[in-house]
C-alpha cells in the first residue's frame, strides 16, 4: 500500500474529498514524525507502538579481514512493536 492508496481509502471511507484526505494523512504523518523526533513514544491502540531507541557503537569486521575493521557510530532508530489485534490479524 502506498501513501496515495491510503489517501484514496481515507477519502472513500470518511466521505472526504481527496484534498481533505491528503491533508489528514499528511498531518497524521507529520505529528507522528514530530513526536518521534522529540523522543516520545507513539501508541496506536489496536495497531502497535513506535518508539526511538539508541543503538550502541558497533565494530564491524567484514569476512574476518581485520585490516578493514570499521566502527559504526551509535545512532537512533525507530522501533515498532505490533499490538495484539495486529498480531492476531496477521497470524490468521
């Protein structure tokens, strides 16, 4: 599913114009991004939880070649944990 597919579905199910549905989806994505960038947890009841975690420094030695050892610096990543209804829907 693409963003435009989602916009069409929202427009149809909520009886909105394409423009209004586009604005609603954009606001939803912007607010989710804003909350995550502030380090807040985003909980969508019945769907899942998004949060930001920090990954520690990691030493990488490709195929045992010590001379090519690299360090991947610590960074932040988005983590998603599916909610129970989503897990149940997928496992059917």
